[in-house]
């Protein structure tokens, strides 16, 4: 989270800039990142989607998401104004391995991340989880409820992903604004708690899978 105070009023000190919080939306290919950003943003979302081509289908495995016809080739971007003094910027991270080189730049200055999990392709969110664990960055896992997808219990998803007990796992539907908003609230609360607790000691630092 960053806050930039400035004074362009000739010295009276009355001008100020709102606090800007940066939240990443991560997950595997086809997990619903673009949809979630579009559900939450108050402005027209910036999208970098392109049609899947024949070679692209070979690179981006579509097993389980056969209806998907587009793919994000850079990032998604949206904005939410919480109050006069707080603005949240949403950045959707590309999930394909060939775009992972962008993750460090997108993660710079982040408050935390929502990792979308698709129970049809649960292992696809492992890279994002590993990435944020390695950075010791706050994140929550949001199980995106697709029509016809396996309805696993949250405890089963947590066990399958081998997530630490302190990391929140919630249900979400990327098409529904209220559920997406609840996932963001859970993330902010988790990030605040992690910040208050301080960095983990060497004995409690997450290990790489």
C-alpha cells in the first residue's frame, strides 16, 4: 500500500492524494481472472485478450475449459474507489507459463493477491501459490464456482493445495460482484493481520513445493 501526499496549492498544504492499494488477481489459465476484474471495476476494464489460435491451443492446454476462446497476453486492469481517501487498483496476472516473466513487475508494491482456483484444473494455481509463498506476500485462495465444476469442500481444497492454516480459502463466483468483493475484503483483513504479526521467523517460513 502506498500513499503519496503532495502540495500544489502554493504552500497552504491542503492538497493531498488518496491512498492507493494494489491487489493482484492470479491463478491458472481460464480460472476467471478477467471476469473477476470486470465484475469489480468501476471503470471500463483494460483487457489484453486475444483469440486462441491453433498453436496457442497447443501451448495453453484447454482440457476442462474447452469453451474458452480467448487468452490474456499481458494483464487485466481495473479500479475501485472505496472512499475519497482510498482507491484500489486491480491487476489480473497472466496465468500461462510463457508470461511468468511479467509477474515480478506486476507484484511490485502489491498489498496482496487473490489466487483463483478452478476445481476442474486445481493444480493450475500451484505456480501462483508458490510464487506468493516464496515472496511471503499475503494472499487468499478463492475457489471459483463454475457451472458443472466439482463441488469440493473448502477443507478438501485446502488439503489438496497444501495451504498453510493461516491462509484464508473462500468460495467465489467471478461473475458475481458481491462475492468478488467479499474475497477482496478477506484479503485486506488477512494482509493487515500479517502485517501486524510481522515477518515469519525462519522456522515458520513456507517451504517451496
